[in-house]
């Protein structure tokens, strides 16, 4: 039978536990952005949806559509695909293409295949590059 032998330096004392707890609370409050005072406070649909956008350009387009009275759904699932921003009642899919994930020939071919699949299901697909969104947001909305 093995017996665990602890040295005094292996044991965390009460002060260390308090310091660790404070560091965790500070991390949650500052880095993650959760405020304990907001516990139980409902958030708006806008606040929730904006957190579902996966990139800066998606958030910009989302905000622009909201300003025009439209209410897109971020990360909307259609079959095996997720649409960046969708207007489901109008069956409009809005894709916000950042250069990092949509510039290679393979990625472009995948996007075309995906668009064809969505179109067969009745969706209108609008695809915008990140540079176009950053340069002319009002022009695409």
C-alpha cells in the first residue's frame, strides 16, 4: 500500500486559496467580461445575437442590418451548413468572407459548392468580402 507523503511546501494554505480565488474572479470580470452584479439580468436579443457573430465583419454587417430595421440570425443552420447571417423568413443568406478563410482556390470552390446547395434549397446567397464590407458597408446593405 502506497502512502502519499506531503511536505509542508506542497500544501496550499488559506491565504494562497484566497489569492487564487481573487485571480479567478478578476479574470472572469476583466477578460471574459462577466460582471457578478449583472447576475440574473436579462440581455436583449441584440446583445445575445451580436455575441454569436464569429468575426468583426459579421458584427459590422449585423449592426448595419439592424439599423435598417432587419433582424438577421447569426450562425443559422441549414442542413450541414451554417450561414453567417440569415434572414430566414426571406430565405436570404449573407456570407461575410474574411480573406484568411475564403481566398484559396480550394476555399472558393467549397464556397461555390455550398452556395449551390443553399440555392437548391431556395435560399438567395449574398456573399461579401471583408474588404468590401470595411470599405463600403452602407453600399452592401
